[in-house]
C-alpha cells in the first residue's frame, strides 16, 4: 500500500514537471494585465473650471477602475515607459512679491507661506523658485550688487553687496527654507552692473569684453554671498531674455557672446571656486532654439552647461524637443510665463495648462514656472519702463486673492513632487495631458479639456479603464 502511494506520487510529480501543476494562477490570454490597479482605490480628481465654480476642488467620489470597453477617447498611461525626472514647479519670487508678502500681518504671512510651500493637505507644495540677480523689472527701482557713480568702475568688486535684497527677498527666502529646506532656487540677472556695459544704461546694451572675467566673478560672489546667508543657489542663467533689450533693466547677449563668456570665463570661474551651481543657457523664447543649440555645439562651452531654459512669449513649446533632439544629454527648463492684468481666467487657465504645464513636460522640461508670485491690485511695484500689467499669482491688498496662475501651478506642484518621473501617456481628442509616477509610486495625470464642449474619456492603466468627464476648458489632476 505504501509502495503504491510512493509510486503514485512519483508519477504525479513527473506529470507536473511536464504540465506545470503548480497552484500559481496561469496567464489568461484575454487579460494580459494580471495585476490591474485596485478598483477599490479608484482615482481621485481635483478640478478647476473656467467659470471658477471649482477651484482646485477635490471631487467627493472616486472614479473606479473596471474591466470592459467603450467608444470613448482613451488616455492610456504606461508607467514602464519613462522620460525626464521633474525638479519642481513654481514662480519667480520677484522683489515686488517679497515686498508684498512681508507686509502681510504676521498671522496672514505665516498661514500663506505654509499654504504655498508646505507639504500638508492644505498646501500647494511649491518646489522651485526663480529669483533675479539684482533687480528685475518688478522691483521698485533698478539696481545691481555693485553700482558705481557714473564714470567709475570696480574691477575687483570691492563694493559688491546684497544690501538691496537683504530688506525683503533674502529674509523671505530664509523663512521659506524653514518650511521647505529642499526647495530649489534659480538666479537670473536682468542686467550686469551699468559700468560693465557698452551703452552705460540699465536698458539694453551689451557686456564689454574686458569685463567678462569680472562679471564671472560677480556670479561667484553672488552664489557665495547667498550661501553665507544660508541660501543655496541651485542654478543660474547668464542672462534673462538675452535677445530683448527694451526692458528696464535688460542686456543683450548673442549666442556667440554667451558661449564665449561661459567657456572662457564663467565655467572656469565656477570650477576654480568649486561651485556646483548649474549653468543654464538661453532663458528666452521658444522661437529661437538655434541659440542654445549654437552654444551646445561648442564642446568647450557645452562641458560647463547643464541645460537650456525657455519662455513662451513667441514660438512653440515643441522647441524644447528640438533642442533635446540635438543634445539629448542636456536638460530642459521652462522658467517664465506671465499672466496679464487684462487676461481672462478661463482663457489663461486653458492656454497655460496646455502649453506651460502639460506642453513643457511633454517636451522634456524638468521644471515649469509661472512669472510673478505676487503683486498688488495695480500690478506694482515695477521699474520705470518695467511691466505695468504683470498680474501676480496672488493679489495682496490687505486681503489675499488667488489668481489664475496660482491654480495653473497648483495643479502640478501639489501632486507631482520633485523626483517624480514623467511616464507615457497619449493625448486623446480634446484631452491634453501629461502623466507622472511620484517617488512613492503614485500615478498623477494632469489634463486640460481644450475643447468647447464637455468631454467624456477613459483613463486606461494596466488594462483597466476609469471613465471621467471634464467640462470645456476645465483642468483636472487625477491621482491613484
């Protein structure tokens, strides 16, 4: 009897080796995704509509995943296909922004900074800030960190100091860093000190070649002085909008001049000072991708360059992919886009979500930044000749009003944390989108309905679909 049982076991074992009798479930040809997303978790949706009826409003019901098919347009997300890593989303903290925030009551200011830069449920989690090196046109006055009387120079930078920024910008940055010590900061100059320029004016003109090495040391001193204040400057651009000489302040710099400045002066100066601050070129519009490509085609300059930065006042956002295709080893950044005082909430929401947030991310950008964080109701302050209609993400006139740029950024910054990776997704009909996987494994889909009517569509992941509906012009962030 025992011998028969042993013999039977041997026979069964032999058969199982050849036919696989394990208890493991075998693949089902009709279901190629045996590990679908959990239907019990579903998708959480956060919606902003053009009529402001919903403002980053968390929807009360989850959108469930289910098996099946339908005829809806389908946005399919594939987390196995990965693109760039995201550094963050945010704004430029202009001198004017810092001025207005610092003049809120202590309670208002504390609450607002937590809302903007904190990580709790009520925060939008801004993770990247741009600041001006010296004045931008949204300061009350023009200044550099080494201004001299007319006719005088300071080639040793003996008079270099951050004094103008120690009033508002630097104290506010230090408060922000207490809330988010990991926030990244990019510095961009609107102009070199006037005595270094060929026209003796804060408006336009170019850097004189004899001051290239001095100006490189100006950047070194800036980074070191900020570090001494407890502020790490993660990246700089050599010049904001180097092909726009009509602003106040501003300075013109050709691609050839910028390449020469970087390879012979700025890059070596950073290297000699053991600075790891990134050098990011261009920082201007999408209509001239040849400018950064020209610099990157110069190997001596390219070795010092981390990537290229863009604005979108002219051109098409696909210019970032043009530069990526030419130099895929270098990074892309989207660093500025304004919302105008006469703009409409619904029009700006749709255009900026489609181009600045979704468009820049789908074209390899590591960051997406709107322009001015805060202004008053009259769009002040600004320099003489500076922007007179640059609306802040916030209007601060005693009360705190959240404008369209607040929601444009919040739809990304609250959910797509630094270190997230963009993953594959397709645009479907009027639904433009970008998808991400966060460091903790969550999936995020940012979408805009670019159409004129409501759209019902599928969000497909791992073979299952969730059916969503988005009003015309509405923005949504979906998480699961």
